[in-house]
C-alpha cells in the first residue's frame, strides 16, 4: 500500500471516531432542577396539576433537538420541547 493511501485510511478512521464521540456527547440526558425548566413548562404543570409536584426533570439532548422530560409525583410523565410546549403525555 502506498504511503498516501495509508494516510488517507488513517485519516478517515480518525474522522469516524471523532464523529462517533461527538454524537455520544451530544446525545445525553441529564437530571436538572425543576427550576431550570422553561417557564411555559412550569406554568403548564402548575395549571394542569395544581396538587402535583415534580419528582424529577431531565434535559434530553438529541443530536438535532433539545427537550425536557418531567415525571410528577402522581406518576404522570410529560415531555416538553425546548420552548416549554407540551409534546407528549403518559399516565
């Protein structure tokens, strides 16, 4: 194999590894304080579940979007988009 083709194969391999690590870093969920939720999401929970409290909130970073998952102490699970608009609801 020529020296230039070995270099090209190595370069392509390095690029693939860097892309895989970047996707893994960006595609992470992490628990956040309820106070860090968008205001619209907090208002929705207060309006629709006046006696409910937030058991936990997660910031979900996918490659192309950010969303929030909220679990209430009564078992309901809500998902909000990055601006705090409800996108999914499970009981």
